[in-house]
């Protein structure tokens, strides 16, 4: 399962729909086994692949101000506002999430290298 934790908007204002989502990869026991980032296109491809295998979403997201995660579904990407996904538009930005990590004094830094 993937848990979306932050969104990294595209720096080019002409390509705002090409954002990246940072995520935690979680195994069957609930342990974090990886950290990564995927583009919107990669997430949609991953969702379709998982729907074929299991019939359900393997992505969840914590939106700002929410205490519970919610599943990310294919139909979330087919909305009236094509510039913002209903989940990822409400995720903290990468810098906001880093501020949370800094508060926790975790000595873990997430930043884009490309």
C-alpha cells in the first residue's frame, strides 16, 4: 500500500497538472518499507494495475485537516477541475511536510533532486 504524504507542484506554471506525490510504502504488517515520489501519470498507471490484480485501490492520502486517510480512486482524476486532484490538491506541500519532520526532530530530509 502507498500512503501519500506530500505533493510537489510542477515549477513550470504551464504544466501544473504534472505534479509529483511523495509517499510512504507500507507492507502488510503496517511497517514503512520505503519512501518515494511518483508523477500523476505513474500513480494512475499504478492504480489501474492494482485494480486489475485486486479490484481495489492501493493508495491512500491524508488531506490537510483530516485525522483519517481516505482511498485514492481512479475517478478522483476525472474531475471538473483538471488542475487539482481532490486528494493531492489537499496534501501538504513538500516544504510543509518537511517542516513537520523538523518539528519531530527526526533528522530525515525529503527533497527533490531532479
